C-alpha cells in the first residue's frame, strides 16, 4: 500500500494529530516557539536599525543621510525575504524543510553577534548573514506548518493564525528589550541581545524534533510520478528544468532590474541589488511555469495575482520601521503620564494588538464555516484597513507645524494615541491578509512547488519592504505638506487596490474551484 505524502510529495502527512495547542498537531507547538524567538531577534533588530543608521555619531549612530539609510534599510529588509526563494528551492531539492530551518537559525545568530561588534564591516556582514539565514528559515518553517494539515482540514487557517500569534508575541517583546538596551545603553547591546534570543529558538527547535517526525524531511527521488504517491493530480508534476530559455529570461530580467535599480534608487550598486535579484527570479519562475499543465498554471497565476496585492499591502505596512518610526521619534510626544518612553517601543504596539486579536480571528474564521469569506476577499479587507490606517496618519500630520529646520517643542508634537490608532487598523489588516496568505499559498501551489511558491509569497513582502524603505527615506518633517503627500499617497494606493481586488475575487475563485 502506498504511503500518503504531503503537497510537496516528500514528507508523510500527519493524520488528525490533536495533541497540541487547542487540538492542533503537536508539531505546531514546536514551530510556534521556533518562529516566536526567530521573530524576536528579527523585529528587535528592525526596531532599532533605521534609528541607529540616522542617529548622530555623538549618540553612537552612523549618521547616514536619510535617503541613503532608506536604501540600506530597503535592501536589507527586502533581501531578508527574497532569499526565501533560494531557501525554499534548496529545501525542495536537497535539504528538506526541517534541516533548512536549523541551518538558517544558526546563520541568523552569527549575523546578530557580528553586528554586536562596533565596526562598519561587521555591521554590513551581519546584515548579510541575517538575510541569508532568514531565507533558509522563514519559508520552510511556514511550509512545515502547512505540512501538519491535510489540504482540506478545517483547522488549517486557524492553525496558521495560531502560528502567526507566535510571530507577534516575539515582535511584541523585542522592541522593549532590544530597544531599551540600544537606546538607553548602547546600540550594540541591542544587536547582541537579538542574537541571544535566536539561540533560545534554536535550542527549543532541536529539543522538540520528535514532534516533527515525518515533517520536512529531505526529499527522495521520484522519477515516475504515481497517482498514489501525491495528494494532488499527478499531471501537475512535470519537468521543471533550468533550460536555456529559462536561463536567458532570468539573466535578462536580472540585468534590467539591476540597471533600473541603480538609475532609480540613486544609491549606486546597493540600490540595484534587490531589483536585479528580483528580476532574475521572476525570469526563472516564468521559465518554470512553461512546463506546467493548465490546472497548475492557473494555480500559479492566482498566486501571482495575489502577489501584486500583497506587495501593495506590505509597502504600506512596512512603513512602521521607517517613516512611522521617524514620525514617532521626531513628531510624537514621548511621554505617557510623565513616564518617558523610547521611540522604538512603538514597534510593540501593533504586535500587541495582533496577540490580542489573533485568537479572536482564528475562532471567527473557523465558526463561519461555509460562510467564511474567500482568501482574495480577505486580502481586499486587509488592504482596506491599511488605507484607513494611512488616512489617519496623513490627517495627524496636518496637525503638526513644519519645523523649518529646527526641532519641534514637545507641546507642538502629537499625542501617542494617533500612532496607536494607526497600528490598530494595521493589525486588523494584517490579520485579514498575512496568515490567510500563507495558508493559501500552501493550499493552491502545484505539487512539488510549494517551497518555491512560498518563496514567491515572501518575494511580495520583499518588494513591499524595498518600496517602504525607499519611501521612508523621503520622510521630511521640515517641508510643509510633505508628510500629507507621503502618507496620503499610500492611503490612496491601498484603497484603489482593495477595490480592484474585490472586483477580481469572483474570477480568482473560478480559477481555483477546489481551493479558493
């Protein structure tokens, strides 16, 4: 009798394991805490990175100009996600998801400890290592969560919401601990602390390996697809070679992307890195799709349609670590009932809402059952709430007088409640889109392409991060109307995208009748 396997065709499916969190598989607990500590290290660094780069040398910072710091931030944060394409592919072909997560975590920890050393070369080396390690860990830990469930398991979306809550617990705590060490003592103490907590995550992952037996194993050769050995239609599993046409397409788009990035971003070689890599992978994926049958091609097309709208959402959402961080640092009163707060602490507000609301959303989606909105409809809701968030901060910016070159007095700055409200709507939008997006990719992807398509999902986050970093470098509180233009533009783009996706939802559902 054939052994049933997961959607990638390489790992046995765990059937109806209910011994974990809230009746979910036991492996979810291990992956929950692994991702929680990895995200702690990531968001801890993210909360202080832009501030560190633009802070004066006297305060221990690098004193970079904002546009240049924005490009560095854009390149780093986008690289953290586009490397997921490589990480997903390596896991699908050779490593297996479980081993990729372990290796990635080790590289991430080394990157944080490198940044703890006070020198510019180790600063850039650390950012590079973290990007590479996250590329291995991030897509594959999500793929393993998907592997815990059958494709039609009603617990699936709820499981991803629980997993997502672990992400946000780490993101909630990190700015308080890492931000306090960095802004009150020394920036490099914050970098080192992020590495220590990544090590905690690795230890927990290794100790919980028995809960993940049969999940994320190394792939085994399957030269002849067998209908009994795949959970999706066998005709989906077709040749996907890196042939001449694919190579030419990938290289051409890579060169065009690099050239466009150098010309547009205005930061020379650094500005061209991400667009070049993104172009290369778009070419590779475009060549790969040629080998798929009609049903599988439609599945990939749906993922790419959602990819566009996901990119727009993350372009707005990731302003949190750039323009909204500067809004907190320069234009928000940093005291609550006489207690001084650090600007980096605002990075904990949105995760706090996510932790509080995620269980409610998990129960809500599960109880709707047949009335549950489709994945693209949830995407549209996410974009709509993002538009509301930026409409609020755009209005708040009109309450602040232009500084004209000097610093604003505290009395002229806005209440912290404005940013708290912004982060509330961002949290609601994220809960509508992000965990649902992860679940949709693992559910819709063609057989043996789950890791690669998960990489495509993270590429949308990557492009959104790049655009957010570039836009963050445009933050200018000294020019009248500049902030209204910046934030208002983001609000309008998000609203238009939400309306377009709402209109496209019936078409997307017809393209994937078995899964949408």
